[in-house]
C-alpha cells in the first residue's frame, strides 16, 4: 500500500503541541502502515546489532526490521553479512532461534543448504531440475549494511545515503 492510498481523513485531528502524541495514534492501522513505509522501508539506517554479538565465523543473530525478518551472520572472512531471513526458493523463514552458530543454513522446508556467505551450496534432487537452473541465482538476498564503531546498521531502501552522510 502506498502512502497516497491511506485515508487519514477519518482520524481525529493531531494536537497542536508537536510533542503530544495522542493515544489513538498507537492504535490506528493507517498510522502504523505509514510508519512501516516511511520509517522501516524508508531511507533510514537502523541499528540492528553489534559486531561483538557474533565473534566467530558462523555466529548469527536474527532480528526483525518492521515486518522484515533478517539474519546477521559472520562469514569465514570475518565480515558480518545481513540477509533476508527467508529462503529464496519458497520464502520459508530459514532460522528461528534468536542467536546461535552454524556453518550452514538449511531451509526447514525443502532442505536447501546455504553457506555462511549466503551462497546456495546444495538442494535435494538437483539433478531433476531444469538445465537452466543455476545455484548462483538462488543465493540469500543481502541487505544493505554498514558498521560504525562495531554497531551494525541496515537499511531496506536503496535511496538511503551512505551511513557517514546519514549520521
């Protein structure tokens, strides 16, 4: 739903005092959807974790940004990558626990296996797939991230300026 699709006319008038947030604002679906669109999907950087939470390759943490489940994981080169925590095959959530350590990420639905770099490594019955199937087309989808003093930031919007410019 786009911002223009929201009918805010049914809502009471906002108070004149800019720092007064009326109770109805916390329960109005229209306000909530605008917050999801403008803040969580908007050109905003969000702090989602700290590098010290994942000290070793394979260590991970899951977070939710708005409605979007994310998976932060340290790879074999020591980088922290952030992926959409969904299988690119059928959209099943890959990892449910809040944190842990694993050298492979296995989808619980069809058993597709991804390495800690987000690359698809194996899928059952691959020999039965059509010839045009290519594993590299099904790697985990990365989220744009940046780090500042160990704090990991993510944005879901390609138009967001660099973290340095944003800060």
